[in-house]
């Protein structure tokens, strides 16, 4: 089954951690922060953690807990995720810098 890595930020301790999820996962999951053990009640659709929450009630079907290892924590988002948060101008400057680096290596 295909898997994807999802970055998730804990609202309690502000740490970012990676979760390797199966793309066929759907339903209600409890996501545990590996740093502070804060529990996030989230709906997972097609292996992606959504911003939808579900209440911790007995009538809500819980499929399972997602408990990543402590080594999955890091302070900042990865470069690919940072790129999507740049403004349009920052993104253009970033691509221009990559273009210069690639073609300056060819002319040297």
C-alpha cells in the first residue's frame, strides 16, 4: 500500500513531527504528539490529516491511535513545506536563485 509522510504541528508544544501514513486511511484518529503527548482528535481522509476535529465521545467510532516515535520531532518545517508558505515574490526569488545556481555551474 502506498504511504506518504505528513508533517503535523502540535498546538500545545509547537513541535513539528512527521507521520508516515497509509494513503487508504479514513476515519477518526487520535494523533499523539511524541514530544509532549498532547492528543489531537483528527479526521483522516485518504491518508491525510485534516483540520477537522471530532469530539472524544463514545458514539464517535475511533479506529486507532497514531503514535509517532520521539525521533520524528523537529523544530522547523522541511524546505518543501516552507516553499509553499512563501509569498509570490519570495517564491519567484527562490526559483530565480535556483536557476542561477544551476546555470552558473554550467558556465564555469
